[in-house]
C-alpha cells in the first residue's frame, strides 16, 4: 500500500510542480488532512459500498467546493480506483516529496523531560549537520524511555534513551 501511496502522491506532486501550484496544493491537502482527522467517519462513508459511486463522488464535490480542480480530481481518482482509504498516506507522501524538494526533514524527538530551548537548538544543529537538511522537530513526551531521548528521522533512529541502554546491558549480561 505504501508503494501505491507513493505513486499517487508522486503524480500529484509532479502536476503541482509543473503547474506551479505546490503551495496551493500543500494548503488544500493540509485542510483535507484536518477534515479526515476531525471527521473520522468521512473516509468510512466514502468507502461504503452502501452508497453508489456517484453519491460518494458528489460528497467529495460538496465537501471541497472551491478547492483546485486537480486536487478534487485526485480525490475522485482515489475513490474511483478503490484506494480512498490510502488518502492519508498519499497526503503524507506528498508532504515528504515537498520536504525533499525544500531539503527539509521531520524529526520526531521523544523525551521524558522536555529539553531546554538551548538543548533543543544544540540537538537540531547536530541533526542538521549530520543530515545536511533543515530539520523540523516534533517533540513528543514518552514516559517509557525512563530518561534520555530518542530521535526518529525518515531513515535513521538514534536511541539515547535509558530504556535502550538498559536493554543493551541486559543483552550483554544474557
């Protein structure tokens, strides 16, 4: 399913780039993502075979009046091809492509005790130096770490948590 999401997102991204509509599409897809998150039943309704295809296509038209025709067509294409359930992944993939173009990467930083602003800046500086990309950090509290931090990048995990260290020691001791 991830490959499918990448294919759809890549097609929309290429179109947006070609037509110089990246910022418009980003804004509209962010809004669609919010609609999906706030209305969990929306995707279920769109997937429901109880409603005819035309009725479900009309729901998209009604919900996204004023959106760019390409974005609405994208949603309808997903629906018609039976892939509307992968819409959230498609949107995430679209944003990943945008970040790659902008040389940006998202880092999820898990902590028990929130780092100070100075610690956050040092961490970001180190991550940016290591990846050669601008880092957008998302800080997430995780009490299971016991102490330290864990960083998840797209292709890299740096686990400096106390939980990880204890687990490593336990593995050595046997």
